[in-house]
C-alpha cells in the first residue's frame, strides 16, 4: 500500500468515526442511534476509499469487505429491529453499497479472497431482512432470503462474467502460443534433424577414411556441405515464420488492430513515395513432388539404398496438407533408419492410391520399409567398413535422443484425417499410413 493510499484510508476512517460521534451526540445514547447506522457508515467509508484509490484498491478490497460484511451480520443478529419500516432506511442503503462492492470484488480480487469476502457479504445481504419479517415462519423467512439472494447472484454475475471472459482469453493466448511452439518444434524435428543426422553420418565416415584414404573424404565433405545448406534453409524458414505476424495464420486475441490513416493522407503518401516491393512470401513446405530429391540425398549420404515407387499419374490431386504430411512421414522414417538402423542396406518407399477405411474416400497409402540391420557388413559410405565395435559405439552415442518423432507424426496424421501404424515386418521395420487425398472440413449445422 502506498503512502497516499494509507493517508486516504486514515482520513476516511476518521471521517467515519466523526460521523458516528455526531450520531451519538444527536441521539444522546448509542441505543437510540438509527438501526444499522454503524455498518452503513462503515460500508460508505469503504466505498469512498475504493473510489479514491482506484484502480489500486480493487485488488485489496476483499478483506475490508469481509470485515464490513461481518459487522453487518453482527448488527442483524444482535441489534433490535426498528418499530417501523422507515427505520431500516440505513440498512437498505448499506445493502446497496455492499452489492456494488461485491461486484467489484468478484471482478478484480484474488480468487480465494473473493470467495471468502463474497460469502460473508452475500450472507449479510440475504439475512438482513429476517429480523424485520412480521410473524416469522419458516416459509416467510425462506421467501425473504430467496428474494434477497437474487441481487447477490446478480452482483456476482456482473463481476464474475467479465472475469471468466478474461480467463478464457488468457487461456486462448496460452493455447495459441503452445500450438505455435509445437508447430515449430515439429518443423525443426522433421527437417533439421533429418539433415543434421546426415551431417553426423558423413562426418563419422570422413573421420574413418581420413587417415587411410584422404581422397574418399572429399565426397563426404561435399555431402556434408549440401546437408548443412538444407538444414540452414529449414531453420531460415522457421525463423521467418517466427518473425512474420501471421506466420501460422493465427493472430493473437490481444493484438490491437491499427487504425487506417485518413484517405487524404494515404493519397499523399502514395504520391510522394512509390509503393515498395512486397516482402517475399515464406517458402511453402515441401510435398510429395520433392520426394525423389529426398531419396537421392538419403542414398548418397550412406550405404543404405533407398528406392521410391510413386506413380504420380495414379495418385490424383493431393491437398497441400496431405502432400506436406506425406513428405514429413518419409523424412521421419528415413531419419529413424539412419539413427536406429544404420546397418540396413535397403529402404523402400511406396506411394499408392487407396481408400480410407471410414468412408472409402480417395486416399494415398505411404509405406516405408527397411530390411534387417546387418552387423558384419555395416557400412556408412562406400569403401568405408567400420568394425562392429565402432558401429555399436555409434549406436550408444545415439541412444537417449529423439523418441517424439513418431508420436508427433501420429498426431499430425490423425489431424489430417488419416491413420498410422508401424512395427516389425518381414524381418525389418515398416511404417504405413493412409491419408485422404483432400481433407473435407466438417459442415456447420444449418
């Protein structure tokens, strides 16, 4: 609490005490004071302090409101009710102030403090008319309490609904940021990790032949250069997505929309300054049309021979999402072969037309199969034959890394409306997916 807030609190407390002393002097005794004057003066003092210290007071209002509500409950329980209905005017004004303060607490105060203060103040508002009910019975008391519970609920809704909207907006921002982070993580894993694993394999190969045959190291260094350039391209695309305001087509809910300048200002600016060249668009993600070059790069980077069977004329038109997902799947499978099966000698990538199991719509089936890992003739590049001990050391270095690729790939394929399966097959390993050629968005109910 700042010095100004403390000074104002002392001033309003002194004002309330002065008003209470004036009432005592006027009526001569405390018992003769108007019914409910003390909690009414306390509530009015708290309201004045809240308004004068706004907006700092809105976060600190819960505890003072709980004290005022407790004082109101004590007055309801222990004070004698007035003889005439006109004697409860002070209490009626007090209830109006308590409802206003209750709405402020429900909107701004911390959750725990708002719950406690709201319960105390709400009970004091609900119960204040119970001593005033003539010939009280269970039914009449319940009716009076139910009637005064309606403004309490109204104040809670008035203050709580904007709070709920704000909470949902913050959650939406968090989920949007999280989805963008996951999207970028998938891009880095799918593309950069593939190229980096190729660089590692070529660097190990160059190290093995550098002493015995330096001439064989030159092609490996050239392949390392190409893989490094591909990795830099993928990272550059990811960085540009981070810098672009609408890189993922998602705008933050709290992003203010700039106001357009006046038409005259736009015309003058256009006349004095020629239009600038628009910034280049972000490169689209690769699709199935780039699979042949991917297969060639994978084959040239090691001894594992990859073959592609893709009848382009029979696949039909593919949506951008399906084409990109198919490319990501092949990249992930080839990366896993290089990481976890360095002794495999053959990888077959097959794309064939198919039908989805759910509604039999046109689809594309992708299969990546690698044969069993060899241990006696494991090679990384032609003319390089590391010993089994060296191969096992490379495998141990790679243990403990990765593990999220297939899980993320399954989520992406399910999002695209397809299915994914993987496991041992004919002594090797197979990854299989079925993706719809064009994804149909769900129709909104009319």
